[in-house]
C-alpha cells in the first residue's frame, strides 16, 4: 500500500513547556486542519511532518530526541524551528504578508526582506525533512499558505512523485495577488503539485487567472500544462472541506451536564452565538456594532436575548491583533455597561479556547449562530453549529464572504459590511417558525453528513490518482528513445524525405504580437542545414501571410504554405493559390470584426490576402472568451452564405474560405513524388488536418498535451529543435 506523507506547518500534536526546566507537555493541536485530518491519517499508511510548536532554542538535545521518539509513535515527524525562524517565517511572512493580503487587507501587510528569506529557508527545511522519508511511489500532500514553495522544491528533487497541495485560506483576485512582490515565486512553488485544491470555484478562478497573467500559462477545464514547470500536468479544482459530522451529532451525558450549567447562567434568554478566532478577517467588531444597533431598533428583545461571544486567542504578538483585542474588550464593555440590568446583560464574553464538550454544549443550546467574517476560506464553525442540532432547529446567519456560504445556501446569507442587513437577519431569525428552521437545516445537514471530512480526504486522494493516470496516459504518447531511434534510422536510410513543419507553437513559442515571432539564428541555422540535404523537402506551414514568410525564409531552399493552406510555394517556384479564391467577402466581415475589436481592449485585426484574423491574446481572458463566442455566433450566418468558415486557433479566430486547410495543401507536397520518409509536426487544431490526411507510415508529432491524431507528442518547441538537430547530425 502506497504511503501518504502529510506536510503542514503544525503537527496534530503540540509540544509545550511552561517553565525553563519543567517537563515537556504533549497535547492535541487546535485548528480545523489538525482536528479534521488527525483521525484520518491514523487509519491510513501515513506520516505527518510539521513543526511541533516549540522553539528549538527552548529545548535541549535530549529533549529533541525525546520529542522525535514520542511523536514517531503517533505517526509524526517534527521539523524543529528556531525562534528567529518562527518570528520571521511564521509571524513575519505568513501572518504579516500572506494572511492579510489573501484576506483582502493589503494595508495590514508589513513586508521585510528578512521575512521572505526566512520563508524560503523554512520551506527548504521542510523539503529536507520530507526527503528523509519520501520514495517515488509515495503520495505527498502539502497544506496551506505557510508552505507554498514546498511543492516545487520537492518536484525538483523527486521529479515523478505525486504531490498534492491544498490552500485552506482564500486565494485572492488577481488585482490583490499582483500586489505581492514574490507573486511569481509563490505561483511557481505551488505549480510543483499535480493537484491544487481550493474551497470554492472563485478561488480556483482567481488562481488560474493569476497563473495566466503572471506566468503566461493558459488552462483548460482547470488543467494547466507547461514544459517550463518540469513537464507535468497540474489540475486546479474545488474540494470544500468537511467536518467530523458524527462527532458533533452523537449524544453525550457530559455535554448534557454542560448544557444545564449554561442554562443556569443565562436563564431563559434566547442565545445568539458568535465563535471566532481573534482575527481582523472575522468581522467581530462589525457584528458587535450590528448587535448594538439591533437592540436600539428592537427594545422588546432587551432582557430576552443574549449574545455569547467566544473569541479564541491568536497571534497576540502581532500589533493588529493586540489592537483588535483592545477594541473588542472596550466595545463589549460599552455595550454591557450601557444596557445591562441587575437581572440581565446583553453580551456574555469568553476570551479563551474551550474544550470540545463545552463548545458543543454552546452549539446545542444556541438558537442562532451569527457568523460574519469579512473574508474566510471556509469557516467550519457554521458547519459544526448545524451538525450539532439533533432536533434540526436553529438558524444560521452566515456571511456571503465565507467559503461555506457557497455550500450552505439555505442559511440566512448576509453582507457582513452592512449593519442594517445583519439587524434584519437577526429579526428574521428570532421570528422564524420551527418548521422553516427544520426545512432549511435538514437540507444543509444532509449535505454535511454526506460530504464529511473522510469524503473530503478520499475525494482529494482520488483526484490525485486521476491526474496521475491522465499524466501517465499522456506521457505514454511521448516520443521515447526507442521510437526516436526508429525514426532516425528510417531518416538515415531514406532518399526522398518531406518535413512538414508548423511555425508558431512548433518551431517558435507563441508571441503576444505576430511581429514578435521572427525566427532566431538558431532556427534559421537548423532550417538551412536541413534544406541543404538534397534528399530533403522542408516545408514551413503557417497561418501567416506569404509576404511575411518570404521575408523570413525566402533565401532558404524550402517550401512554404501560407494562410493555413491558401497559398503554396514549392521550393524554387512561385506562389500560387491552392484553388481560385476571392476576397470580396471582406467588405461584409471587416466591420463586424472592427466592432468586436473596439469592444475588446487588447484585441486587434490582422488582414491577409484571403483571410481575416481577430487576435485576442493581449485581451482580458474572461472578456475575450465571451467575445469570441459572441463573434462566432454573429458570423455564422455570414460564413454559411459566403462559403466561409470560422477557425479557432490559439487565442485567435480566423475567417477564411471553407475547404481550404493545411491538410489539403500538405498533400500537394507529398503526392507528386514517391516519398519514403514523411515527418509532420504541429501544435494546434489547424494541424490536425495535416495529421488526418497523411499516409499511415508518417511520423506525426503534436507539440504539447491533449488529444491528437498525431502518433506522438513532444513537450515543447525546444524538444522539436533538439529532434531536428539529431536528424541533421545522424543524416550526414
């Protein structure tokens, strides 16, 4: 059975020491990830690697050995960090840079070069720890924003290992993410994974947009591929994390006792519950102010409702958190001081972490859960509150900014920035009939029961296997050493060869503008050497116009095909159209393209003799995708009547005469003489016409991944050039 290696900043077990020489204490870690995965990993052949929670400076060498030994019995391995590393990596880059930026608080970012240096250093430290155990058949699952460089570090050391990465916090929109000075490095780090998981579709969409706009790599249905990133397939997908449903559902006498204790303290008041970790992203101040406004507007509820505010201490060494704690204390004090009576006070405030039994008792006794984060990756409190309701009664008021809102649509969804909306939601919740509560909650509870933490983990693991299998199928088509040797031997022993070579995306990388893709000296030298062999008929096939091809290759002894097969020029001959053509139709189509160019900033029109091309590589990807579909729909009537076709290319739409394509033109180059070696290389849909019409014994190669009629794949334009150079060397 393959082993799973879980890697996260913190282990599920935390080690503490109260005083310098006091004994070490081991206890369960707090947090959604630790509690969620702690039961799963023990039932699996797994090892969990992470920081044990104590600074290396506070322990002796024998303590280090003791910690390592004791944690090994729990299936864990510690990565020890110094206090300097903790300060600069965790408190510094993680919580003063990534956390505020990813939660849309850019003004809270404190960026120092020492933070970034420590982040790199600690990620390398984790990579070293993983490499002590990792084998090529293992599965590595890296978690969260603290380790976003780790997947690529591991990929560079174990190229073919299966790596997953899950981000538990929001991934921000491109406009926010681009503010990060190390944005490229962070994306490159995550791209080392085979599977990248997020809580919601929005996060996936923002990530893919950032990959496209910062790294220049497109995606297709969530799949990302580029030879620049160690030649592996990456999938970005949605996996909304679940909870241990049964743990919150099961009756327990100890919990019943806790419920009685709480009732004795709060009396018969209806309970509105707020549970948050101390963080500015949780909207705690917003909900307190809204609750105060609610009481102003609804004095009939004074003495009849109580807001229980549980705030779990967090990151109190960071200034923004200390200020927030002070503001919360003062506001609660003001509200209670202003409104309390001898028999009642509006807010019951707890600043601590509660044991599970006490927390579950609070969930069960509460009538309403008020969850108001300004931005949250998921928010498991909302799910835990619902799961605890054995009678299915209770109202969940949930911020639309929480990832959970996309799953829990039957809750009362609010904008946490709108105090009046929160007030209305409280009024609705307090007056909601039991039947309505039960109806809403049953649907959500069934959903939580089905997609629990075990389902979440197994879904992610299964998806990792699926991506791995897809990559395996793809790489089975890669031109391997044996097939390459057979091709070269065939090339050496043949006397009449045809080499049909697409240009953009095959011999050169795609460029933002057609004028930026001129052939470099290396390519011209390759073509010169190939064409100097009298046994070779080298043909460049392109969508470009014949004038451009003449300027680039006119002094070489090669054949040229322009405008996707409209024009053909055999070596030593003149240009001729493949069949009689007209361009009168341009008068009708050009105004349509100009309209869409004006409506799509960054797009432009390229006019060729017998075709028109609408380029949208420089346009916003989402807008361009919509415009491209609209344009195709608009043109469909025209192209039918005028015997034209609209052809999809790589970030282009081309309008040309129907029935003229690269395949028909290619046949002109291979049917006039008996050829004993044919090689065809291309990268996109237009080249499939070539692959489909050539003889069975043709060596056909697609550049890049994806389905193709070609027999083989190579990964990049670089691989194409390497192959052509081998043919030159071996054929001499």
